[in-house]
């Protein structure tokens, strides 16, 4: 549907809930999804920050699979800045 602004708002709300409840896995997942939505609206600096934060969480929790995805997404966002 390409309603990225609404998605960003929803992810930001979810992120607050995950942080409030201490759900680190949910926080990482939400940050990754937030990064994707931000990237779609060309807010690359914010997307990069979201991916970097997700990467830290994935590494802390030992989720190598999602850490790899976060790195790939981070690279794509950084390419968008060029």
C-alpha cells in the first residue's frame, strides 16, 4: 500500500512498547522494520541509525541471522547516501 509514514509511526509506537517492557528481540525486529520504512522515504540517516541499533541488539542476543540482515540493510542505506 506504500503508506510508509503510517508504518513509521506504528513502528515508533511499537519500539516504545518494546523498550518499556524490556523485549530486546522485539526491539531489534522493530528497529529493522523501522529502518526499511525510513529507507523507503529516503530518510537514510535515520534508517542507518535504526539498523545500527538493531545490529547491536542482534549481536547481544546472539542472533547471527538477523545481524547479517541488519548489516545488509545498513549497507543499502549507506549506498543511498551516495
